[in-house]
């Protein structure tokens, strides 16, 4: 079974985005869309998740895994690096994804990204295409 990587944003993907300050009503909705993602994961056991969200700046990998159902935690493969690659801000997360793939010897691995900000990926990327498709 070949691995497929899903590079995942969290805010406005797994729950509605809310600007600071965050109150308890907002916190209560955190991860309200996660069951949908986990359902897809169960249908595609080869799907591994790599977190690209800024949540990786405030939570260790095991803490991020803890947000997922117990049977999905082992499918959270890692996070992209926190440091920002040099260059243009457009496509920043795509550059981080490409660095992750290179570092882990996964350059040939199929991948997709789900992100609420289309400019985090180059216009010709699968993430940008998916964003336009879902609009």
C-alpha cells in the first residue's frame, strides 16, 4: 500500500477561524469538522497527515496527535519545520512541504494540501486547485 501525504492546516479547515482574543464559545467549536476528516482517513488507510498549521508553533507533535481520535493518532506523521524558507511569501507552505518531502526521502510520494489560504501554495499546485474547486 503506497503512502499518500495530506499536509493539513487547522484553523478554518478543522474548525471556523476566529481572530484573537479567543473566548470559550470559540474554543467549544475547536475541531468540530475533524470527524469528517477522520472518516476520510478511515476510508484511505494509506493517508498520512503532516501538520502545516501554525498550531505546530504552540503544540508538540504528541499534543497535536491528542486532538485526533485514538485510532487516528498514529497516522499523524509529523509537522513541517517552523523556520520560514527564504523567498517570496506566496507559496511559503508549499516550500515547507517540499523541504519535508526532500528531508524524509518522499519526493516521489503523492501528496495534497488542505489549507484555507490559497497563497500558501503556488497557483499551479494541487492545493490551489483544490481551493478553487471548493469555492
